């Protein structure tokens, strides 16, 4: 539902060694005791970047020199409706220091630290943390062909080293694959090539058990509708990234209920693999992206060259089979 929202600008300050600054919310404030990013409310009439500069100067005593908007998300608390606007800040002058008595620290944030960060932060911050660790490109494998699973696996594994790292790699054998898939071996090959694997079993098959927590799990349309909230939370608590395929408002609502970590939104345009499925177009994509509190990957007839356009429409990254395979 559209409602008036308070804009909150947040600085995601990243040091050259990959550490990111956070503060502990002081006693007496909303979300006291939780880790949060420095920032605060935009004032009436203030430009977002001016608000960011002011907040970071007032709160941690730095002057912003380079900042890039990475994610914008709506979040409803019982008593307030917020729009959190996250800027990745990679250059500033001054040493971050606590100007308001809050505890400040810079700690490593990467794929392996992600789960600990999420546990220490408010649920609203999941999208912000993910926007700091996720790659912009998501390669989806072509489906298993007539020559079977073994040939498919060999084809996937031979391509991995030449994909520009790091990428998300959605291991999607397609619905025609009815044999058991060698998920642990496939995931290991993706990890060994420096990428981030996401397993995507055919149809409504369940996710495989016992995978390395660095392996992500994908909700295709069938699983998005059938998987319980509990099952998804349980996997996320074990450290797995969870992605979901969104096609319209209803599937987006389900992905939001499940608090998934990222979504693909498709089809943007008609593609060779889904001929006849007309694309939703940029306006519909932008509408879904604006309502999504997680990083959004455009999928369907788009490739890495479209990234600037995707960013202008509120998306985060690009997903494709043909652009990467
Ligand atoms: N600074 C900050 N605020 C966050 C984060 N995540 C999140 O949901 N918020 C919420 O966004 C709002 C931030 O506004 P604020 O810090 O200026 O406001 P406040 O109510 O704490 O302080 P105030 O009493 O000075 O108005 C709070 O409701 C806070 O709980 C985060 O990572 N950093």
C-alpha cells in the first residue's frame, strides 16, 4: 500500500580492505542495542546526498567524497513507515568517530561474514547488507540437453573459470532433468572457480540437504508458492542465501513475506528460451523494483550492458543465460 514515508539516508562506509562501519543504536533510540549503519532522517526540502553528507558529518564526523546509491527499500515498523536509502561510501575525509556517544566499529563484510552481520542487525537491514556483498551479475546455466546430466555438468564446469569472477551462478538444470543432480559436486566446482553457487532443482523438487552454507538456494515459481516460511527461515539461519523468481505483484508479495535475499524479475523482454512470453517492459520492472526490499536482478533479454539502465529503474543487477553462457 502507498503511504507517506520518512526518508532515511544511510552511509555504508567501506574501507579499502573491505571492512564496513557500523554503530550500536544508543539506549533510548528506536532499535536500541542493535547494529546499524550511520545515517538518519532527510529534512524537508533537502536533497538525498546533502542529507547523507550532513548526517555523516554530524554523527561520525566525516566528509563524504564518493558515494553511490546501492539500494532503496520501504520498511514498515508498527509505528513508522520508512524508506531506507543506502549509499555505499568509498571515499571520505576524516576518521569516523563517535560524535553522539554511540559505539562505532569497522568489521569485515563479505559472503562468509554475511550471516553474522544479519543476525546483529534489524531485519530491515537485510537488503542493505546483501547489497554490499552480492555481485551485480547472475549467470543462469542453460538447461540439461539431450546428451544428459553428465554432459551438462561437464559443460557447466568448463565454462566456470572463464566467467568474470565473482558472479552468482544459478545451477538450473531445467524441468526436463528428472535424474538426481550431483549438487554438492556442482556447488564445489562453482566455489572453486571463485563464484557463488545457487542451486535450483527442477520443478517442485525440494532443496538438497547438507550443502555447504556458502551455497545459495533458489525458489523457482513452484517452490516460491509451496515452501513454508519456516523452511526458508531455517535455511537462512544456517547461512544460506535464498533467491526467488518474481514475475508479478503476487509473486513479489510472497518473496517479501519470505524475506528472501534477492529476486530475479522476469521476463523483462522476450527471449530465445521463452519465445512468445512477452516482456513486462521497463515501467513494470521499475514498479516491482520500487516495492522490493531486496536486491532486484532484471532477467529476460538483458545483459551486463544494460546495467546502467537497470540501476536507473531501481534494479540492482542483471541475470541471464545467454549473456554468460
Ligand atoms: N541509522 C539507522 N537507522 C536505521 C537503520 N535500520 C533501520 O531500520 N533504521 C531506522 O531508521 C530510523 C533512523 O532514523 P534516526 O536514527 O534519525 O531516527 P531516530 O528515531 O533513531 O532518532 P531521532 O530520535 O533523533 O529522530 C529509525 O527508525 C531506525 O530504527 C540503520 O541501519 N541505521
